[in-house]
C-alpha cells in the first residue's frame, strides 16, 4: 500500500538505482574508451567519455537515494508506552534523514513519530498519551536524502502483544538455616515501571542458579511470587543467581545482573550448636566421674604417700594397760637392761659365766660386762615390741650381736634364746657333769631349734683332753617375765653320775670369754661330733638318743652348772606356747675345724612332737622324768662351742682363740 | 513452555467443568432465589479471571491455526485491511490505561459484559463458516466450538458478578446488535478468509481486553489481594 505523503513524490524506480546498473555503465564506458583509443580517438571524445565515466562512477559510490530501512522491533516495557527501532539501509552517500509514520486502526490519518530522541538513535518513542492498547498501529519508516526517499515495509503493532518488561530489580540472596542445614532465600522486586499494583500487568518470574564453576544453570519457576528458597546448598561454595520476568502474554525480560553469595563453611545452626554443647558437657561429666572413682589410685601415683617413721615408739598398748610401773619405765625399752639385782629365780634373764680354770680367768666382772654387752647387744637386736624381751639367741658373739643375728630369727618370733653356758670344770674329768640349760628357742609358731652342740663326751674328756680345758659358755637368758614364769627356768646342776636324759646340749661360746680354749680340744671335739656318741656310753647314748631340753637350775659353788632336764612329756601347751619345733631347725655340731670353728649340721629330728617341751608353762607340765641333774664337765680347752640359742647352720663363726 | 500451557489448558478445562457447574442453575433459576448455593465474590472473581485467561489462550491458538492454514502469505501482516474493522470498535469501551483508570468498577464490569455478549453471535457464525472450508482441521473446529461454549459461561459469571458487585438485581441485557455484525454469506473464498481472519484477530484482542479488565477489577476490589 502506498503512503500518501504530501511531499514531492518520487517514483520508486528512479530511486532504486543500484550498483549493478552503475557497474554495467562503467564497463561500457571502458570498452568504448579502449576502442576509441585503438582507433586513435580524439581528445573531445575522450572528454565525453570521461564525463560519462565519472557519472557512472558516481552512481557506483552511492550518490543517490537512500536504501530501504527496516523496522527491527517495537517493544513496550509496561504496556503503556512503546518504542520502535529501525535499521537504516545504505544511505547513498548523502546525508539521510529518517521519519516514522504510522496509522491507527484503519483510519486514514497519518501521524508522525512524536519523539525520535528519547529512545536513542534510529528509534521512535511513543509516550502514554499516544499509546492506545488494543489498537493496531501501522508503522512505516522513510529514509530521505537529496537524491530521493525510500519507504520501509509497514509493520502492524498492537501494544498488548509487544510487552517486554525490564529486568527484576533488587535481587538479594540471603543464607538462612533450616534445622542446621543452610539454604538460600532469593528475593527481588518487579521492574519499577511495571504497574502490577493495579493489575494492569501480571508478571511471571523465572529464576536460575548455579554453583560457581559449574556449567549449567538450574532453573526454577516461582510463578508470581517474589521470593524463592533454594535448598540443596553446599557449605563453603559460592552461588550465582539470576531472575527474569514476563507478562502473562508477552516476551521474557533480560536476565538480571548476577548476584553472588557464598555459603560459609561449617555452617551450623543454633540447634546443632546446642547439641554439641550438651554432648561435650556429658563427656566432661563422665570424665569427672571416672577421676573421682579412681581418686585414691591417682593420688598415690601422683603424690606417693610419705613413708612413716621407722623409729619404734612407745608401745601404746602397754601404756594403756599401765604395765609400766613408773613413768620412767614407760620411757624405757622394756627389756633393757636386765638387771641382775633381782632374784635368781625371778630373773628371766640369767647370766651365767663359765670360767675356765687355769689359764684363763674370766672375771665375773667381765662376765658381767659381757652380760651387759650381751644384753645390750641382744637388746639391741631384740624385738622390743614383742613384749618378751627375748633376744636373739644366736648372737653369741659380740660381732654377731650387732647384725645378721636377726636374720636367723623369724620376725615374729619371740626368741627365747638361751645361751647355755657350760662350765665344765676341767677338774672333773670323771664327772660327767654337764650343766646345761636347755631351753628351746621358742617362737610363736615354731620352736626354734637350737643348734645342738654335742658336748664332748665324758669319755672324751676323760681320755683325751687335759683337764684344763674348759669351756666357757656364757649363757644369757633373755626371757621376759610374761613368757616364762620365773620358776620355769632353773638351772640345775646335774649330778655327776646321773645320766641325764636326752637333751640338747646347747652351748654358747663367747669368743671373748673363751680364749683359753685349747686347740687340742678341737680335734677331740671333732671326733666326737661325729655323732656316734651312742657307742660310747650308754648314758650318752641315751643322752643323745632323744632330744630333751635341759635347763640350768643354778650354779653351784664349784662353778658347775646344774642342769635340769625339762620334762618332755608335757602335753599341755600353755597359751602362747610355741608349737613343737621342727626338728630341722636344730643343728648339731659336726666338728671343729682347725680354725676353731664349730661346724654345725642340721637335720636333727625331734623325737616327737608331743614330747616337745613347752617352757611356757612349766608348772602345769608333768614331769615325766625326774629332774636329772647331771653335770658334765666339758673339757675342751678351747673349743668354741656352737652358739646356743640358736645357731643357724648356715652361719659359721669363729671364736678367736 | 507450550507444553506446559497445553497441559495447564487441559487441566483447566476439566477444572472449569467442575467449578462452573453452579452456573448451569443460573440459566434456569432466577438469581434472586434464596436456596441457591452462594459463592463468595472473591472466589467468583478468581474463577471469572481464570476463565477469561483460558479463552484468550485458546483464541490465540485458533487464530494462529487459521492464519497458517488459510491466509496467504502476503496478507498476513495486514490484519485490518479491506475495511474490516473489528465489530466492537463502535462500543464505548476504554482503550487506554488512563481511560480505564478513570472509570468506575461498575462501568468496567458493564464494559466486560458488553464485550462478552457481542461476541456470542460471531463465534457461532465462525463455526458455520469453517465448515465451508474443505480442509479445515478438526482441531480448529473443536477450539472454535469450545470458545463459543466458554463464552456463554463467562457471560453468566459476569452477570452474577455484576449482581454481587453492584448489589443490584439481575440485569438481563440480551444485547444483540445485529447491525454491527454483517452476516454475509455471499462472499468468495478470499474475502471470506480475510473476513474470518479479521474476526479471529478481533476476538483475540477483545479476549485480552476482557482479561485485563477483570484483573484490574480484582486489584481494585480489596487490598487483601495484594496485587503489588
């Protein structure tokens, strides 16, 4: 259809000179010129050709009417205004102006575009007053220059169908949490020009998101809402979000600028923090409970207990009992020192000195000194707490008194060790006097067997040994009152001629006190201590057949020890009475070596357990055997006798001569 | 997108059959009855709007179908040629936003009603003319038939709406202006095609108009709609 434009009208064919036409003219001109040249054309003809050529060239370079413009598109952002853009054709080398004309809804009136500048170059903007919806616009663009004008193809436009809104605005993304898990909440606003409030336009939105670094977008359709939640979001990664919109019948808008959000790492909601807190409190409580239960063991491992004092203090029990007579007695160690002022019978500790007549004289003082020394030594080794005041019997010698003597003792034992001191006067060669006092070394559980020292037989003494040899024996009794009633210990001198029952001979040698022991006796003693004593004498055999304890009754004026055999038939055992000693603890003298050392051997067996004498309770026991008092002179000049009390077979000691 | 809309269209067709069954009663029973089932104004307005949206979508599809089938290529861009103006051009209907914002709700509804009622007849005519074409596709015929029926339902709904909004009695306006529509069967094929094509276009436009008016009305009604 043709536009009736009230301007000079130019026929289309005049305006549509194109390049092809110009090119053909140029070719024709060149050909003519060439032929003319060949024919020797004149200058006048050359000029005409040149003129023709220039005209043709002018046509080729575009000096002519403009080319045909094209309407590209018309868009309305809010269905209230709209804009049309066109694309200009080739301008023909001359300044060209463009005009837009439109018709409304089949009317004959031609209107021109009211606004060429608002929307930019080559555009026409229709404002609100000029826009009618549901009206058909017929739009044409005209390009005009000096040479002519060109019309574009007309386009029908209905504003209702060309709506393309702007992008949504204010796209915000917030990271929120739902039960500990993060999600994104995207919210936006409609383009500000779109009138949604009145309902003129209804917009539908579309959202797309992707993780940073991914290729493909994930699309979502919120519909007409303006918020949307994106779940399945990973902690520690960033996300890109875009939104666009479209009217219910129209075109999609452009995507909004990318909004970037980062989900923080280790995103923990409040509920998750509470859970972690409760769990840690539980763990702490359990640890505290465990520590509390093992409090003591931990204390011991970290802070070991301070060891208590080793010093023995008072016996609190005795203090309570008031058994200490006086205050001073309480301060004193009970069995120190055993004084000799008391009665002989009352004395639990008796000191007996056996003097060897002749060469060696040992004074009583010395004995006493020795006694004291013994006592001291023994008391030092005594277990004062036992209450018995018993001393280690095996501490014959001073050297031994100081140490190791205890080793032979049982720790719990109350050693009632006696050191039998026999003084066998060398004068009584014929006398088979043997004074001895045997008292078993009794302990709580066992009766310590004292090493039995076999005294030299009377025969022996008679035969071999000169009379002078004598044995000094220092006997010490360290028996407390409690354990041994006063009368229990008595030393009896044994009659010379009586044969005493089997009993143990216990001798103690004091190295100090027996310097006079002759060396001769050692040999003899050794000979005798081969235990074949039974061959010698019936008395002696009987003496050595069975074991019997002998106790010292007293010392007669002849310096002879009266021995009294302890009844062996005591059946009853007093309380606290030690049990029958094991035979193995007794040791008998095997011999005396050249160094004047008494060799002991163990292995003597007690005859019977029943016959074990219990010295605890002398009064109750039956005396099966009449007290025999035999005194055996022991004639060994020098021989060091085995220690009484008890001698541990393991210990060898030498008595210095 | 198209598949989405088609699915939505099918669902809505079924939904409408369920939703608008009360309207069947309105034809037989006068509206000022007291035992009639009532519906709230908001819900009614929503349903009417949905109806109008559906009609517009179907009319757009029908127009496209017809254009592809029958209209020769050079004529496609020139929609209002040969003096065939839209039949509703003469109606006093606002055509710009500024005009629409100035008129009242009642007038808006009345305009909608006018539009709906004026298109009942031409749609019937379109059904008959399509039968004249030899190779009219079945889909086009069905759509045209569907449009005709839905328009009637829409008319009824708008009538009820007017009654509720205006609190007036039923306004029975059988607005039939035969003079507007010139029913001419003596046209040759090309002219008939052009005429039908014009009809489709005009109907599409008016359907869009109806939809827009109703949406405007909805956002005007109450703030709780929150059209913003």
